[in-house]
C-alpha cells in the first residue's frame, strides 16, 4: 500500500511532520525558563487579562452582536459540519495511507478497514457512535504503537469521540465544552513542544526559510509557543472563542501555503472543529470563566491558572519525554518511516542543517 510514498524520517510529532531533525528529547526546565521566557510569559498573561477585562464589553458592540446573531442562526448545522468535515479529513487520511495524522501509518490492513468504518458511520446521525468506536480503536492503536507521549499531541480526537458517542443522547449539551477543552489541551501540548524542543522548531524555520518578522529564530519560536498557549487557554476557559477560532484558522491557512498537502491532510479535521467553534461560540454553555462571579476573581482565575497550567504541563511534558520513563516507544522497528508527499518549495532532504 505504501511503496509509492516517498521515504521520510521517523517523525512523530507536530513540528516533526516537516523537519528532519531527530533530536527530540525535551530540555530540562532550568534551560527552558530564561529571562526571555519570563518576559513573554508576563506579556501573554497581560494580554489574557486585557481580553478578560474587555470580553463582555466587546460582545456588546453593535457590529459584534450582529455577527454573533448571524452565526447563531447556523448552530443547527453544527453536527452536519462535523460529519462532513471529519469525513473529508478521514478520506484524505485513507487516500494517503495514514490514520489520524500525516505521520501515523500502519502495515495492518484492519487499521484502514476501521478507518473506512469510521467514515461510513458519519453518513447518518444514528450511527455516529459507530464512528466514535472506530476512532477510539484507531487512537488506541496509535497510543500502543507510538506511545502516550506522542498520542497526546492529538487529544482533540478524544473530544471528537465524546461528541460522536453523545450526539444522539441527552448528554449532547456537554459535547461542545468537551470539544473546547480537548482542543485547547491538544494545542497547549503542542506549545510545550516548541518551548522544550526549540531546536526542532528552529531547524524547521531554517529548512523552510520562514520569515521571523524581525525577531531572532529562537525568540520567534518562543513567541509562537506562547501564542499557542494563550489560544489554548482561551478555548479552555471560554474567552472570545469565536475570535480565537477565526484567528487560529487564519494561521493554519497561512501555513498551508508553506507546507502544502501534508498540512491540508493534518489540519482538515482541526479546521472542522474551528468552524464548529466559530458557529457555536460560547452562548449555550457555562464556561469556566463564568463560574467566578466577581470580576476580580475572574481576572485572578485567568492569570493564576494560566501559569499553573503552563508550568504543570511543562513538568509533565519534560518528564514524559524522557525515554527512560517509558512513555515514548523506543522500538522503531514497529513504526514505518513513510509519509505523504509535501508540496513545499524547499526540499528538506537537500537543505543543509544549521
């Protein structure tokens, strides 16, 4: 099935979709936390605080209310959007000999049979639980093959599975909050990759000649990581969810022009989730930010818990990323080194390392 696909390095995480660097053991915490790191941490917290302060005021602006009203009228199509978008994403994976992500492949025929079942289950809302069960099987397969450390990159699939399982039940109202949380955690986990494995992202910047907007490559990667963390936290606590979804969609569309078809296959499912978030917003759910009634408590909640999440996830990421701790599969013979073709202008195989 895979003989026609080009050879690729053993790349298993988000940045590793594109870079040929294989030095991926996370750095120690004391090497990650630098004066520059602390500066951008403070800057991110300040932006989140301003967002929290003006969140309700922005929602009351006339044109914003009209946009929200227009989008609210599309809420009844959210399930259809998920079925179509997820189905398209899974079909792209099937056509490229992958499952769940561009670098997850298998020599087992049953994996792709299960992928077909997941696609067919999306044809009717009464059979969505079948797709949920199929995706659960594929996620377990990815977890056992690539290890928990790598499988956590794709936590948003956990939210999708939950949505599919409860789509035709009385628990459906909880589906969107779970999707928000799982997508936010997945985004935050990928931000940890840039913070603790900066060498990989810097290598990617050099290989593709990406612009850094006047910053050094190292600073640009760190800034990108904090942007991801900020967007992740906004999803989790419910700050300007529609704007966050629109911003993240714009970023992914821009990166598609650089990374080509691999990016399309990898992010079609994510684009589907972002479109759902854009349609649904946060009006029908009581998000974490609203549990604190007093304004000062809300702002304190946003700032303090963002820092708690960041440093907690960093500790867990660094610990799990050490090969000796058993969360990373070391037997590479279990994994294939094929990947789908990409259409970027630069060929990493011919680009010298910096």
